């Protein structure tokens, strides 16, 4: 049987250390593993790539964790594929940007595990959904 993992989805920002630390604490409480993942664009200028990798390296050292880096333009599908392969028991993400469609797309993936959203002051957790979005939409019609 595959062991369960807490997944921390991060970007190349120093504030993501909060997400990693929250995921590590939950993994310790659950007695599970922790996986840190970031999705980076395939095409980016050299200076941006260097700055992002330097930040991710700093996060890896500060947290004593390995970070899996996926290069892909479609963040949601890359994360969905990664999460399904990791046997997730809990997912941690950062506070989504209001103007971004990422959170809406991410939540449509129906992971059936709790998803915790982390910012600098609070962590709030969305419980797993008992009904699929498709079933919910059909029941409303």
C-alpha cells in the first residue's frame, strides 16, 4: 500500500516557507510523509529562472525538504497529476491572488482530501467535498 503524503504546493517566494512549515507540522501529526512541489513555466528569461531557482534552493535549505520542480505552462493539470500520484491525505496552498483563475480551476479537480490555505497570519481548511461538482450542478438544475 502506498504511504499517504501531505502535499505543499508552493511558488518561488520566501513567504512559501509558511506553507512548507504548516504542511510539515500536519505530516508529523498524521504520521505521514510530506512532499513539496512547485510548477514553474517552461519558458522564462534567464534572470527570472535564476532568481526563482535561488529562492527555491533557499526554501529547501530553510525547511530541510526536497522540492519537486515541474516545468509546465498548465499549473492546474500539472499539480493535479502530481497530487494523484503522491497519494495525498492533505494539501496545502498559499492564499490565491484574487485576479487569478488558479484557485477556481484547482478546486474543480475534486481531490477528496482537506485543502488548507495558508497566509502569514492564519490557516483555513476546506474539508473534502462529499459530492462532486457535476452532481452538485445537476441537483441545482
